[in-house]
C-alpha cells in the first residue's frame, strides 16, 4: 500500500496482484464504498471504492484549496499497478506497487480484525488504545508519527476518520456515508481512453497530486 495518502491522499490500503487470485485478501470485506467530508486545509469530498477484498481500489478527490486550486484526481489501484488520473487535464501517471508481494505474504491466512491489524502495522501505524465513533460505528485510533497521520478504523477495516498534519495545517476526512457490499460503479475503475500516460517513479510525481 502506498500511502502518502492524501497529501493528503491516503492510499489506504493495498493493491492487487498481476493476476487476481481469489485467495488474496487485503480486507475482510469483499467490497465497500466510503464517502468522506474533507475539512481543514481543504474542503470538499473524497470517495473511496474497494472491490475484491481490497485488491482493487479507487480514491476520488473533489477538493478545493484556499489558493483556488480544485483537485479533481482519481487514484486507481488495479493489480500491481497504481494510476493517477488528473481529471482537469486527462493526464495519467502510473507506477508499480513494489510492496505488493510482501503484503500478500503478510495477509496470507489472516482474516477479520487480525488482517486489519497486520495491514495497519505494516503501514507503520500503532494502536493508541483509544476509540471514537462515527455514523454510530465504533472505531479504534491508530497513528503513524512518521507521516504525521492518525486514523480511526473499524474492526472490519473501514477508515472512518483520517487526520494528517501538514506544514500548513491539518487535513481531515470524516466519513459521512458507508456502504458495505457496494464496490462503486465499474466506470470508476476504468482509465480514460486515449489519455496521455506517463510512468513515474514516485507518488509525488503523479499527475494532479502536487501542482
């Protein structure tokens, strides 16, 4: 899983395999969608779609910044490749997920809360021993002090709150809608046909993420 996430981007979880294997799971849930309200250094919404037990993921940013910038970026994780689609310019950047094989090894044989905990630990998060609740759903707080981010995560792996401390202030996402069993529309996982595509080496070089 990449996770610079979300400049706040949070590439939340992990990415799929070169050829999807039915026994590979990065999430206890087969599919779900979460819509977040963003506050802090930006305003707007972030929508996350998850499919095939987290081996396919989409993050859709629709964010406004005080500078006037409108971030319309779609991050797509398909198999072992991560794409960033800048919806403002139709440019696409892509890179390989170098941690995929290690994630497969760590998730093997795990399910439920054990799978959630091992994934968060791999991503550098530590449990804080505290709990919160959003939309009537309890979640546990985890923090990664390296990337200055905390998350509140349900027992089945849904992130209900993300707070990232940046050099210009906090970026906050709080779930306003959770739909278990809904992977989102098929169109969200598709790349725009004929759009310019460029391979990049770092997440920060993805189109749309750092302009």
